[in-house]
């Protein structure tokens, strides 16, 4: 079976966010045909969009997987649900948010999935942990990660675990 590399963003700001993210790393490792290759440090970031909520804990995992992109998305949504994710409104607080950032060099778009993740290039809480584990990362359609991260430097981000 074909193996692909993907990068997954992890985030939480409810019910012990550090625990939620660490548990999600464990859950990723349990996905069929999937192995974590690298995991970033944890970072604390201010909320985006809806500001009246707690700060987030964020991280990025690099995985090797036999799951196709849509199957991976279904598996990630199942992990979110298992950890108590409720989708009330856009940018609402959440126990867990898992997003496919990159999947090989794929550029893909349909109603439920866009790869690369459409807002990843605007978010230091995605780009900094991604650069930590993949400093030479090329984002399809956007290029090198370093200038993208530089453009987000005004966003507050604190490394909390290394």
C-alpha cells in the first residue's frame, strides 16, 4: 500500500488543553497504517477571530500514513468527536481541533477538504511548529515556509514545551 507524508495541526483551548493535545498525539499514533515521524513543541497562542475565549495550545505532527486524504480527514474528525469536540460556531472554543495542513505535495479542493489548509499561511501558531519539525518545508502553491512565517511575526506565540 502507498505511504504518504502529511502534517497535522493540533489545537485545544478547553478541558485541560495540554492534555487534549498530548492525548491527540497518542490517538494519531493509533490510526491504521499511520505513524508519527515528528512532533513539535507545544505553543500557546491567542485566539483568532473570536477573541472572548481562552488561549490555545497548538502543535504540529508529521505523520506517515496509508490513509488517503479523505479517509485521514474522517479519522481526524472521529478523534475530535471522541475528545468531546462540539461544533457550535465558527472559531468557537474547542476541546480539540485537528487539521490536515499538507499531504505530500497535493493541492486539492472539494466541499469538505482543502489541501494545503487554506489559512495555514496566515497563522504563526501553525507555521512556527511546522518550521520547527520541517525547516525546509515547501508549501504547494506558496513556496518556502520561512517568508510566510516572517509575515506572521506580529502574532503572539509562546513556546511552552520543547
